[in-house]
C-alpha cells in the first residue's frame, strides 16, 4: 500500500471550535475549487499562467484544506476526547473492506 504522510502543525494563538474549523474547511475547499475553475479555464477566462504556476496555486489551496482538516482533528481530540489515531486505523480498515487498497 502506497502512502502519503504529511505532518502539519497545531496552530497557536487561535481558539478554534468544531464549528469554526468546519466552516473554515468548507471555505478552503471552496478556494481549492475556485483555483481549479479559474486556472484550468473552466470559467471561460483565458489562463495566462504556465501549468507549473497553476499547479503551485492548486497545491497551495489543497494544503490549506489539509491544514484546516488537521486543525479540526486537534479540536476533536482536545475538546471532545476523540482518538484520531484509533479513528485513522478504522478508516484504513474501511478502505480495505471496500476494496480501495
Ligand atoms: Mg486558501
């Protein structure tokens, strides 16, 4: 099984809640969709960036999504006692059962 492992920090100087991080996650997902729509020409505008620049912008937005997802995981752990490591194991098991691995 090929894996991609990323490590993202717990952001300090913020007091996130489940609701604020969930909203932020949707906001960042929207920015990712907007970047793809704009820079892949889906909105009909001419794209005058090289593909490498386009992919850099899309990657930047994707990492914002990942950072916000990780921030929400910290909230679930710290405010609600969720065991993310255990949930991650169950997630992998679910993928295996569905035949995705
Ligand atoms: Mg963003």
